[in-house]
C-alpha cells in the first residue's frame, strides 16, 4: 500500500470547507494543514478536521512534506498560488476559475507544465452522478449520433450586488460549468456562440452591466447544437438539468431531491423541490472530484492522469468570453480553434 | 335552441378526415357535404360520416344553405377558397397555413373583413390540454412575471423529399405551431429572432436547402426570452413539450401517452412512449378547435368571437420568415411591429 | 356493410346518460329510443341524442325493430328487464350488478341462454387503457409468472346515507370492479378471501353495517396472491391504480389526469390530481365497452363473442359475498369451485 | 467540547463493515477496536479504519476504556454480548434481531435496565430519508387521521438455503423491518395480524417451511389498517416503498436510485432501477442511525435518549410471531397488549 498523499488546503471559506470535507473522506489522502488569510477561520477548520492551521503557506509548500495543494482561496490569488506550488514540485488542485483571463489561465497551465506537476481544475459537475450517467450513455452509443444538447442552469436567488461585481458576470460565473458539461458530455468542441439575454429579475444586474436571464446557443465542430438556459433566480430553488438528443434516442436528467416522497392532497400531487443549492446538489460530485485528484496522484504520470485539466478550464473560459461578447454585440461569435491543447 | 350550423368540408385527405371527425362530434354543427378534387375520396368520406359528396363547391357556397366552410385542401388553394367563401358570406375555418406568404395571408384577412365573415385558422395546439393549462396558469399569475419559455418540438421521422419541397421548410412547416404557442402562452409579441441550425439527420434536407435540427431564440416585447428546439426525427417518436419559467415558479408539460403503465424489469423502469404523431397527440385539440369555431359562429359577432384569427396566422408566419432568414444569414433578425392587427 | 344494430336504452339517469353517449359514438349502432320511469328525463335524453322517448319498453322489445337493449335502470329491475328482452330474442347489455344475489344472477344467465341471446355485463374497467395494457403484458409473459397483484381503489368522497343502504355495501358496490379486474388480469380464479375492515371516515357507515376502509386479500388457484385496498373517501380525489408482480418484473399503473403539466413553486413540484370520478376516469372505457358489445352483435355467435359475460358477473359477485362474510366473521372464507361456467 | 465516545465494534462481517463505516464518519465517536471470531477479518477491518483488532472482547469491555459497544456478530450471540457489555456499564448498540425469541429479547432489555446502560437496536429503516419524511408529515398532520398504510418490501433475489434455515423465516428476517416502520410511522400499536402466503418462487422455501411471497394485514389500536406486501425475489431488484393514506391526503415514497437520468428510445422511457440491495439503499440510514446512537450517549440520560429501544425490538418481534402463526394456522391472530413498555 502506498503512503497517503499529504495535502495542504489553502482557503477555509465556503468552498474551502467543501474541499476539507471531501479530503477527510477521500481514501489515500491526509490533510496536513489549512491556511487562510483569516487565521481564526483556518484554526476553526483545522480543529474540525483534526489538522493544523498553517500561517505561512510558502514554508509548507517548500518543506518537502507537501505532496499536493488544494487551492480554494479568492479567485484573484489562484494564479499566484498555482505558480508557487508548481515551483516547489507540489501537485495542484485549483478551484474554478483557474485564473481571471485567458492569458493568466495560459500562464497557470504553462507553469505547471514547466515544473511537471499535475493540475486539476474544480469543474466539479463532471463528477455528478447524472452527468456521469449521461456522458457514459452518450459514449456507449445508447442514443446514436448526438444532434443537440440542453443544459438548464438556474440559481435559486440573486447574489448580493458586491458578488455580482466580483463574479465576472453571469456567463463567467455560472455558465462556465454548463459549457464544460457540454464539452465533456459531447466530447466535442464549440465553434460558434450566440447569446440572447435580458435583465428581468432585478435592475441591479443591468446596472452592473450583467444579464439575469439568458439563452446561449452553441454550435459544435460536429454540427451538433447546444443550448444553455440560465437565470439568476427562480421561485422554486436550484434547477440543474441536462438533456441530450441523439439520432436514436435521448437522455434527460431530473433534479436530485432530499427524499422521494410524494404528498397527495386537495392541491395536487407534490414532489419535493430540488436540493437547495450547489453545496447540497453537488456534494457527491465534490467528493468524487477530490477522490479523482487523489487517485491521479498515485498514477505513474499524475499530470496525464488528471480528469479535468487546465486546458479544459481554458476552453471553457473562451466560450464564456464568446458568450459575453455575443450578448454585448448582439451577433454570433465564431471561436478560433484552440491552440492550448 | 338555435339551428345547427351547416358546414361544408373542403378536402378529404388526411387533415380533411381529422376535421370530418371533429365536425361529427361537435355540438351544434351538421356537415352538409364534402368536396375533394378526388371525387372517390370525397364519396368515401361522405359515406363514412353520413353526408353527401359535393362536386361543385362554388355552387354549394352560393346556395345559401352553407353557413360555414372548413378548408382542408392543399395549401396553395387556401387563399382562393377563403375568397370564394367570403364573397358568399360563408364563415371560414382554414387549416394552416392560411396562405403561402405574407401578402397572400394579408389578402385572405382582408377579404374576410370586407365581407364580414369570421375567419379561424387551424393553429390547433392552442386547444391542447397541456397548452391550455399552461396558458391559464400563466395568465392567472401562478408563476409570476414570465422570464423565459421553451418549446421542444420534434417530429418522429423524416418526411419524404417531395413533402420537404412543398412544406416551405422546417420553420414554416413545423415551427409555426411553436411560435404561435409562445405568443398564445405569453400573451406577448416577438421582436427579435436568432436561429442556429444544422443538417445532421439526412443530407436530403441540406440538398433541399433545409435544416433538420434547429434552435430558434426569440425575444419578446416584454424582454422575456423564448427558445424553440426542433428536429425532423427522433429515435423515440413525437416529442411535444413546453416549459415556462416565471419569477415565482415554472410550468412544464410532459408528453401525453396512450396509457400510464410502468414496466419494471431487469432493464429499468419503463414508461410508455409519447403518442405517435400529431393525429393522435392532438386529437383532443382538433376536437376542441372545431367546437370553438362552431361556438363562435353562434355569437352575436362571429368574427370577433374567433379564438385564433387571421392576424395570429400572419404574426406566426412573420416569425417563420425571420427564423428562416436568421438561419440563412447567420445573424439576428429584428421584427418590425405588426400593422396587421 | 351490415346494417347498424338498433339499440333501445332503458334508463336515462346518470349511467343511462353515459351509455347514451357511448352509443352515439359507437360505429355500427343506432339508438332507436330511450325509456325511463321518469318520462321527462327520457324525453330530454332522447332530444339530446336525436332519438325518441319510449313510454312502453315491452312494446318496443316485442316490435321486432329492436336488436339489442342497454339496461341502465335501477339495480332491482335488472333481472326483470333481462328476462323480458331475452324472451323477445333481444340481445342484452346490462349495467352491473346483473342482479342482486347469486340466485337472481344465475336466473339472468339462464334466461339468456334459454333464448339464445347475448348477455354482456357492465364491468367496464376491463376496457380501461391501463387495465388493457397490464392484462396484455401479463398474458404476453412480459413479467413472467404472476406472484401477486394489488388494486388500489378509493372513492373521492362518501356517498349519501341513502345510497349506502341501497348499495349492497362497500364490497358489492365498489370492490366488485376490483375483483373482476383481478380475475381478468391474472386469468385466474379466486379460491380464498380474507378481509380486514374498519369504520374510520364516518360513523354513518358503521351505523349502516358497513366498513369505510378495507383490505381484502385474495388467494388464486395458481397460488398467486391479490390484495384490494379500498376506501370510501380520500382527501385527493379518485384513486384507481393497479400493480402486478411477476417472477421477472412488475407492472404498475398511475392515475389518469386531465393534463400533464407540472407546476414548480416554493411549495414543491406539483402534478395534477387524478380525474375526479368514474364518469371522467372511465370515459374511454365506457366507450370501448359499448363498441365491444356492438361488435359482438355482429359476430356469427354473438353470445360467444361477448367480452364480459354473465358468468364473469356471477364469479365477481361470489367474491363480494366472501369478502363481506370474511369481514363480518373475521376469518378466511374458502370459495367453492364455480359451477356457473 | 465533550470527549469522543470510545466505541468497540464486535463483528467484522458484512454488517460489521457497514457499522465500521458509519462509525468512522460519525461525529463524536472513535472506534477503539474490532473483534471478530475470525481474527484475520478483524485485522483487515481494523487496518482499513485505522484502529486495532481485539482478541478478547471481555477484556476490552472490562477495561474502563470502552464507552459503548456495537454488536454486529451472529444473531445467536447477541444476548450474550448485550449482557456482558451491560454488566461492565458499557452502552449497547445491537444489530437486529436483538435476540432470537421473546424471552431472550426481554432478558436483553432487562439486563440493560438493571445496569443502567443505553440499548439501541438496529432497526435502521427509521433513519431512511423517505421514512423520516413520511413519519414527519404524518405527525405534522399533513394527511389528517391515518386510515391505512402499505409497505412494499421485496428482496431482489432468493438467499441460499442455508441462510433461509438460519434466518428465522420470511417474517422474522424481512418483515420485522416493515412492521417496525408501521409502528414508527403511525405511532400506533398492532392489535391483530392476518397473513396470506405462498411458495411460488422456489420450492426450496416450502421445503424449509417458509413462504416466498406473502401479504400481512395489520389492524392498529386506532382502527387503522396496515398491509405489508413482501417477496423473496423480483425481476427488477430491491423494491422498498411506503404509502400512507390519511383522511385528508396520502404520502407515497418511490425507490431511491443511483441517478435521475431517463433514457428515451424506441422501447420506451426508461428510468433507473432501484439501488441494488440494503447496503446501498440504506447507506444514509445506517450513517444516521449510528450518529443517533452516538448523540444519545452524550445526553444526560442516554438510555432515555435512544431512538429505537429494546421494547421496539420486542414489539416488532411479537408481530413477526403473530404473522408466522397466522400464516401457519390460516386465521387472524389477536395480539395481547404489550407489557414490555
């Protein structure tokens, strides 16, 4: 039996806590410490998971006692931490976005390549049971040649204005996951993007230069079509569904729920609402994502064994850029073939 | 009790047979005869429904014994029959398309107005139980302000090449119903259309200048978004679903089936496929559509009591034109405000 | 083409109206008149379906102008009308119950045999699309050898006290349909009955010597088990479901609904309630039942072509008797092999 | 913060592994060792969960270092281990059955009372999300007064003959869970039991004096009715569903599945099969059950804080006895009021 991977967690906020839990349940991993700019927060999370708070991450990365790092800090610090880890030969799991723009994403990819460390990006929905089932069925030819695909992606409630400003906008914040799912499930690349968007939920979005409801049409290299339907709020919670149409059949996922009980009364036959938000909805996916990263580290070529790479992050980001541009310019945007792969 | 409306049926083909059945079950209507260019077909249908074949429709229209006409002949003869009926003061139900282009549709509307006869167009899906339930719930405010709407509209199998040539193409043949449903359900007008289409099912479509899978995005005057997902063939039959998202909730329809029996065996839990094609799927709608027409004829102002007017046909046709143009020119098309209403 | 069957309708009440409608839509039938002890009710129904009221049914039966009679009068008059029709050589469709007890049912069967007329009984649920689908799948071996079967049979609201008194009690009024469905679907005979019942909904039922909620267990000759779960009222309408378990799979039916629209809002995901009561729920079944009767009349041997015979009514009635006895005596009742078949 | 409870695990077989996993994830617990009569199996499980194998459980129980024991050994050793733990003041979680007959169950309850230790029994289904949702809704009055309840409980495939011999038969092995669920959900006690059973799947069951398909009817003190439908094998896996009918509504649970993806193809619309067997189906329940036990140990009165007590095990066992007797003697069995509570 190989020794457990020694993993340092950077960031003890909401997503850091998600990764801490996933790490604590992953086979073959041991969390050797937690760093956060807020030392109290780091201490609390460390206590909860029986590990130690780390004041100086650089020291920990340089110590030789760290096999891998999980980066869950603020988005604008991702590139810096990726670089620091890579230079010390420490493998990297980085929460999405890998970096804030194409140049920085390419830099992150480059530095990991240069130092030969593995780089996995937190596009976690690929590990969702529904997404995996659909991807597997498509690849197994269960529905024949793919013709079109739809992702319904709706957040339950508007975020605060401050979040909107920092989020990069609807397309980069939310749709990046949906675009990545399309690429993953179809095994195909986007060549054209066409967006229609409105601001109907809260004028705050328009004031911040954002849309709050949008439809993004994708054309894939094979000719298959995709459509992402997204919104910042619904009256019924978090709605995350996928449909793929093939020449011989179709696949469709329903939302996950906390139980499967129907109530029948004079008002109708009522099934439970979807799981409330991404922490609950993708809890299984977060766990499997981390296990996938830990397992890759045990491969002969960790960088080659990674399931979701920096290039995946780059290609998804370029679709986000095109979707936002199409929305602003009200015209279709043709994507140039990626040279990142 | 008023006397039953005396209705002449023109056309004894597939759609004529649908209307004959609907007429035979409509309260307050009597089918006084059937005309078809194929006299044998007219005679057979007349015998089946206990009425008489009519050799000369002009004579029947002029006789004073005809209150209304149901036109189910070939599309290119619609305008002519509408005009002939109107000039004899005979009310008109005309199967879609009302005519083959905007000018002819406007002419059909004009002649009915001139002679004061009622004109209903066969956009039958408005009478579907699912569509009516959704429209009613939207208007009753059950989901709050509409944000977006989706129509999934998929035919079971490709039509023959000859049909494609005559059909006017994917958008005018199939999507006209979907566009009309969007207008009906949202009670809103389309102001912008953006189409993405491919030919993936059969090269025959491309050879005929048509797409066989397409996504059409709509922007409504209120800012709400619509998306129609359509295709000429599936591996699982006729797929006809609607979803409307509002600020406070959402409505979604499932396909109708011949029964509600689930089979559980080692392969899964299997529900029945959708009803096979439009004749079965919209049988209830065809019946209610005809009853609606007959009921309108009994109103003080039949032309004003009609549920689906010539202007509805005109506006749906203009969206079809825009969808086709957007597909050909790969750019969004802005619709000018209609002056037809 | 054979001439249409000339059918006399006896009874213009609720069930008479159901049969009138079914007759008006049946191919190959013409309703030649309606009789009811309430002449005004007969006149109104006759007017509605374009036929004549009949004051003296005996005269009509004797006239030679009546091919068949549909009996929808009060239950205590069924045997008398069956006998009168049979003696005039008129085929009989009789609403359930065929008669009020085993002796009278046997008499009704005997008189029809004696005069060689066909006798069909109104156990209409065999013609329900769900029941037909399940019966067909069981016979086709889709689920292998049947192990057990369940019928969920729940009325929406308690009937008035007067109805309970006349109804023959829960088992004879409601469960007769469920027992007939079990025999039909399994193609097997009941050999033992064991009932557990309570009065929980309204003490009125106990005062009338009846239960208002009951579970009836059936053992079939093959060893297969059945269970009927029934009640006189629910808070959510009319609940009519069937499940059959076989060695290789299972079949389960869901309730039919007026539409297939789901509403999602903060309270849940709500599907429509079942169709309200038997008139709506079994409308299709009533139509197919009448068509089946009319079609049988056109066979070389009408009595042999009948789908639901007097013996079916007899056997179902004997299960009702056993269920009621088991409930009163709190012990299993073993059924003697029928000699009626 | 209180110190973690020190828990000794007895039994490293299938159910022991389930409890080991649950313990490893329970907050506030530490597994201090594993004992099994098969030392290698104990060592393997100890290694997997980072604890130590224990050769002499008596020594560990007597050491003062053990707060609680989890008993997952063979059923015939349960009573002995319960007594040994109790005498050392060690709290007890015992997998079902608590013991093999009423006298021994009463002895187990008595010894724990005598020494003041908490005793929880592994009737794990009370912790299933579906069961909890239904129980909560019933107690909250969502469906009004309960009228009847159904448990569908079907194992996927027949166990080996040797297991059947040791299992205590269909009712004691399988139905004990279903009876406990009925008591839990209705909050009511069974007063009468009536069973109908057959051997249709494999003659082996009859040879061992057992049934392989059975319906058990229950009458509760309130007059409410229950029915458990059970079988040793299906063609579609493990079927675990509950329905409760109340005066104002009904609750029904569907099976849990590994994902929520529907495949539509020419054969139908296919949903996934239920989770394969109890390890997967009740994984969440096993985890919550152990957490519930650990949490109770932290209460001021652990014995009083236990969620599923020895008396619950006793009452469920008595229903099993009655169900088996009713099946053998083909008559209803009336249960005497329990004096165990």
